[in-house]
C-alpha cells in the first residue's frame, strides 16, 4: 500500500504535467476571476435545506445535483471567448463543471428569488426553479458576466417540479440564444450544452403520456439575470428595503450613467429599461421571432431576450401566430401582440418601482417614451428591411400594405425579403416590364403559389411598382439598397423544423446535424451556398408537427 502511494512522486508524470499546462490555458472554470457581486450585495436565505418553500431573501445557496456521467454536446467558442476560456473544450473537468460538479471552491452556487405575472395573473414567488447560478466574474477584458446552469437540479424555488431540463428544450435554448446573438438581437448567451446522463420524465403535450427523455444542462451567460419579477416580488411583500436594494444594485452596476441612487435616478433607469425593451421587441419583429411566454419573470431588466421555452420563428408571416400550445386559446403572446405585452409588462415593473419614487409622472413618462420609441424604431426597421435610406410617416402606408399582403396568403417572411432584395430597381420600375416576371421572382416565397387569388396578385404587383417608385424618389443606389436589406433580413434562422430535425438526431446520439446548424446560424446574413438547403421554407410535413409548429411549456 505504502509503495503504491509513493510511486507517482518518484517518477515524474509527464502526462500529468501536460495536463497542468492545458489547465493553465483556461480550460476549466477554475481560473475565472470571480467577483460574486450579487451574493456579496444581498443577504442569503438563512435556511440551507434544499426543499420547496417561500423565501424572503434575494437568493438561496444551492448545490447542483451530482450527475454520474455528463457528456459535452455543444460548446460556443464565441461565448467562451467573452469569458476568457479556451474555445476548444476537451477537458473532462470542464464537462463536469458545466454539469455543476467539481466546481472551484470559491464558486458558491445559488438560485435567485423573484416573482412575476404569468399570462396576466400575479403568480407571487416563482424564482430560479431549475436555474443555479455559478457566480459572477470579471473577464480579462474587464467585462462583467454571470454564469448560470439551467437544468442542474431542484432548488427551493422548484415548487412542484423537478429542477431538470430535457435535451430537446436545451438544444432549442442553446441554438436560439446563439442564433439571436449572431442576428444582432439582444439576448442572454449560451456557453455549453451537456447531457446529464440521466433520464427525465416529461408529458410533452400534457395529454397524459409521460415518457423518459435524456436530461441536459445549458450554461447561460449574461451581464445579469435580474428580471422584472425581481422587483415585483419585494414590492408585493411591502419589503421596501429589499426593493430598494434591487433598484440600487441594478442602477449602480448596470445604469451608472444616472448617478447615485435617488428618485430621479430610479425614474431615469426605468426610462432606459423602457427604451431597451422597445429595441428588443423591434428586433424580434425584424427577424420574425415569437417569444411565446412573455411573463414578467421572463423579462430581463437589461432588455435581453431570456428564457427560451416554447418560442418559434414565423415561417409564413402571420401576426396571430404563437407556437405555445399552452397559450393557443387566448394567444396573449402571439407575434403581433408582443409590443403591447412588453408595454403591459413595463407597467407592472413601473408599479413595483412606484413606492421608491412616490411619483407616477416619471413612470408614465417612461411608458410614453416606450410607445414613441417603439413607433420610431419599428418605422426605421421596416425602412431597413426594404433598403430605404430615408423614412417618414408617409411611408407607413407602404409598410402597412406590405404586411397586409404578406398575411393575406401564406408567404414565407424570411424568404420574401431576401428575394425582394434580388429584384433590382430597374425591374421594379420598368413601365413595359412583365408583371408576370415580377411574381415569378417571388414565387418560392409562397407556400401555395398556384392558389394565390388574382386580386392579391394584382395588389402585390401594384405594391412592387410603388415600392420601386419610392426607391427612385430617394435616388436609391442599387448596391447600397441591397446591402442594407441583406444585413437587416437574415437568410438563415434555426427555423422550427430545422431545430426539430437536429433534436430528432441528437436524441439518437448523433450530434453532427446540431453542430452543422450551429455553424450555419453563426453567419445568418451571408450567402453560404453549401448550406442553401437551410434557407428553404418549411416543408409540408412540418406544418402541423409537434416541435415544429406546436410547443408546450413542458421542457
Ligand atoms: P418559465 O415560464 O418556463 O420560465 O418558468 C416559470 C417558472 O417555473 C420559473 O420559476 C421556473 O424556474 C419554473 N420551472 C419551469 N420548469 C421547471 C422545472 N422543470 N423544475 C423546476 N422549476 C421549473
Ligand atoms: Mg422563466
């Protein structure tokens, strides 16, 4: 026994040394520079038992579940780069850490407490039911990031649920957060996706057919995961001190431009949250994204898209569409309602902040500025989509009529704008031009091109002619116009059916299709001829398939 113990010390272990050098190259989370600003600023829950309960504090210490056999599925090198981690993970310690094990001693995981309105109703305490924060870091570039695992086991906020996540929904979160970043949409990021090695039982459609599915953990990254609901919960409990602490923490760390905490500064911060939220929603509209569950607990205080659940992308342009089957009846969170819901949610945040400011005026001004900014931003966004350098209120009619036409017959929104960019101004305005040829150029945008009513064909041609004249009126330059359009209108999205296809393969253990789609969505605006098949419209088989057009909250 004794000899065996001493042996490694006598003979130098070359492999061990190499491993050490690799580790110094930042493979694992061990070298991250933790600042733990959140946990240092707020008082922890004094109870440490991990059981569902009401908590008064801002957060609770939580130990992630111990998984026996985690495996790396996908890793985002660009998110790793933000943190200063090596972009090519092959370190088993890192895989363990990204599943919540072998964490550096200084990393003390915790779950946060918040409330929220769900589907318009106050739901009181919700909290991180399956999110466990690893901590906050300062990167070597001096940036501040919070790291959070989703699906690493139960927390005091799990209520009746298990704290886990399944592979299909984790793939959807990983892919979409990275796609959104590359699309230029404000979002939380994803660092990694690992399988837990364990099965998780889910009733996918809530129809009495529970089945085991592979479990998974996503590591998310954002400057902060503070949500509207973090302010709402202490406000609902008349816990002024905690509410003020949240406001001061958010102001000092994320909105320092408004100065020291004061009533004026809180009001200005609210105004800025309104502006950031308007920006986010307009980006969603630009790319055809439907969040699906815009509850106030899913609204980031930084205007980031957060909590990717039953979200979806518009294939055919339809403002009434929501992918979320749980919301199928009321369609509260349908595509065309997102701007109004964001405003409703901001009003709830304003209500929560009211007692700190004691004056409704700055809050009302914030909501009013949201309305104004949303109008302006969406007008500019539509102009960008059409490659217009200038824009004013006279253009609203042109925009409105286009959207009516896109919704009148099943038209693929993404394909439409790319095809439109390919029709040059000469052709759009050619008096003697063949109307028929114009429609021909758009034919593959339509889901049933042979069934378009004559009246719609005529209106579309008429619209294209007016659009052409509008371009001439501003003396449009052809290549500048096309450039603007093709960097505003993505070619590649992780469309609902594409995501489902990679999920089907991944569930069989084949991650190659996921890797490929992940590659494609990293350059959503560029032509990638070898990947052209990823830019095709939804095939017929996907029209009514679960996962492609219908998703529940079960994840
Ligand atoms: P969502 O609207 O999906 O973001 O979730 C609403 C609330 O339910 C949040 O507090 C989540 O943390 C919690 N939750 C969702 N799924 C689970 C789960 N599997 N286990 C524990 N809590 C969950
Ligand atoms: Mg949530």
